[in-house]
C-alpha cells in the first residue's frame, strides 16, 4: 500500500500532524506507526503487581497513543518562550497564532477554559519582587488539563484520527528509506516496508536515541545539546501559593553567584505529588498534579543546564552517570531534608518523620545527596533556594525535602528548515525527539507546521 504521508510516533507531535492532514476532506492516505500500545491498553504493570520495571518491551507510560504526554500533568504552556525552540523556525507572531490554534484544538477536545497567568498587574508585582531578589520571573500562561482528564481527551482525538487514517501499534520503525536524496518510506522491525511520498518522524524523547542513530546512518547533520541536572523540591503548598495562584507554574531564573550558572525552576506542581520515572535502566524523579485530587504539598524541579565544551560530547551519558550514582547509593531515588543537607548529615527515616513536610513519594530512600550531586550543581541549587526564600519565605526551610536526581535530557537536534524538513527531501522531524520542542503545545505545533508544508506542496492549501 502506498501512502501520501507516513507518521512515525503517535505522541502530540504525530497526532497533531495527522489531525491537520486529515482535517476537511482532502482525501489523503495517512499511516501512523507507533511502537507502543493503543490508549486503552496503556497500563503500567507496576500499578497492579510487583514486577521489575525492566519487564516491559516498551514503557506503557511513555510509549503509545498520546506519547509521553498521555499520563502527564497536561499543563499546556501557552507562552512562546516556554516548552520548546520553535521560535528558531517561526517568527514570533506566527508562533503565537500557532500556539493559539493548538490551544483551541485542545479545548475543543476537552481542555478546561481556565487559564492561569492572565492577571497582569499581579504578575508585574511578582516580577518586581523577583527582580529585587536576583530572580527573573518569566510570565507564563498555562491551561491545566490535569493527569486525570488527559486520557479522555486523547481518546477523543484517537476516534477522529482513526476514522480517516491507518494506525499500526506495537511496531517500531527501524529504518527510513531514502532514494535519490528523498524519503520514500520506512521499514519496521518485522521487515515490512511501507512506502509514502512524505515521512514525518515524531518519535519523542523515547525514540530520540533511535532517531540520532538513524540520522547518522542516512547522513543528516546533528547539533550540540546540553543536559539539565538538579533536584525535585517539595514543600507545603502554602509557601508558594501567592505565586502559583497567579501563574500556576512560576518560571524563575537565577544566575548563581559562585559559578554564574543559569539555574531555573521547572515543572511546578501545586498540590501535586512527586513520582519516580524510569528511563531505560535509570530511576529519576519527576512530579505531577491531578485536577481532582490535591495534596498539601507543592513540588518543582531546580535544574542547571550544562553545555559541555570540546572534546566532550556525551551529555546524555554524563546525566545518566549522575542519575546512576543516586540509584547506586539509594537503590533508586534519594530524598533528603534540606536542613540535613545544610548540616552535612544524611537524612534517616526518623529525621524525615520528624519533618514538617510529609513526602508524597514514599518509595525513596532517605540519604545524602551531597554524595551524588557534583559541588557545582549543589552550590547552584542551594543558592537558588536562598534567593527563592526571599520572595517566598519557607522555601529554604530545613523541613523542605529534596529528591535526587532529576535529569532532563535534550534530544539531539537535527539541522532543519523552517518547515522542519531535514536535509533529505520530504523527510520531516518534529516534536521532542527532533529537539524542537520540550512540551505538549510546541510538540503539537511542530506537527501542524510539518503537515501544513506537506499540504502546501501537494496543493491542498
Ligand atoms: C511524566 C511527564 C510529565 C510531563 N508533563 C508535561 C506537562 O505537564 N506539560 C507539557 O507541556 N509537557 C509535559 N511533558 C512533556 C510532554 O509529554 C512531551 O513534551 C510531549 O509528549 C512530546 O511529544 P512528542 O510527540 O514529540 O513525543 P512523545 O510524546 O514522546 O511521543 C513519541 C511517540 O513515538 C513513539 N516512537 C518512538 N520511536 C518510535 C519508533 N522507532 N517507531 C514507532 N514509534 C516510535 C513512542 O512510543 C511515543 O509514543 C511531560 C512528560 C513526562 C514524561
């Protein structure tokens, strides 16, 4: 069967590319190949029985219809500065209207009406307070779908796409087929070849290593990437309430005094919970919040980005190395009271139980993060907590809990045109896997960009 367009991956990037291609009655033949499972089958076995996380061929939490975002917190970041790098490819006004377009689709399929971060006078006051204390507050507008609503929203999208496209699940694409400098299809792990006029690669972070290897194999240029290393911080929700009630996700930036490193908050979850994340042999930490059930705590990450200089060029291995050290010492994720870290002693179960913050992640080992996190990062993190304490007293409390480590990898960026086409004709690379996005909205928007270019070339617009 010959397709007009083949899409690899059914995360937000792939889904939005498909939606755009299939909208109206253009009669395009579209195939989506996904290595994970369909949305209803995506159940992590850890929820129901004691198994090793290594047991699954593909992680049900990260792979399948909806991609990594399916069980995410569903925070739709509506500010162009946040959640990706599309501003490198699209001028600001176009990016804003693209984000508005994507947001409308999410709302049509079930995202709630409320947007956080629209009280500009209150935001200005908080920005002023931040700048008086060595911090920069990036204004962000956020619509919060909530982990519990994400699945229904994705099921509705699934119905629409399934009515017009062919979907193949549990099948990974191994090879991009190229002929005379143009993409002509893909080969899957069972040896089957699928042919198409256009190929859109949307493999997410889950497939970024495959994409990097495949890009090298077909001669595409790769750009340099950083790695983000830090901790997840958990404290009473009341400490950040005056910020989270205005912006939901306060994005704060701080330049450390000792190293002049850029340090930032990331993924703030008001009244949320801290969770473990399994990244192919490595336990790291993350957080989310539900729209219906709330905890008394708020959590957020503090991250430091590092671009390594020549000759070192393995940021992912470096990040994994630090993460593995925490796993080695703590048999998983380590947690520590900030006061214990400041006093140079490990946390113990007794010290944690005497603390005023009850950890929401029960499956973490009380320990000492100073044995894991390099001095430079630790100094940056401690300095930022002090600065934050000046705008939100209580952040630097000895009862604040730190979990380590949180590591964020960037996928290797490919050299792309403004329409997100690779150096091979009719081959597009979008979403987190191609390094153009880092969140739901920009991943989705990147799908729209590629699809519109395909439609333009086919004369459909
Ligand atoms: C725990 C968690 C919470 C998050 N919370 C938020 C949030 O609140 N807000 C936000 O904006 N972002 C959030 N994110 C990030 C967000 O989920 C991603 O930015 C987004 O899903 C990226 O979309 P994507 O389509 O590029 O990739 P993905 O969503 O990763 O989808 C890629 C898909 O491609 C498939 N695939 C990979 N390789 C192949 C192959 N070779 N063959 C076939 N299929 C393949 C994968 O199985 C996957 O299903 C969160 C992520 C996680 C993990």
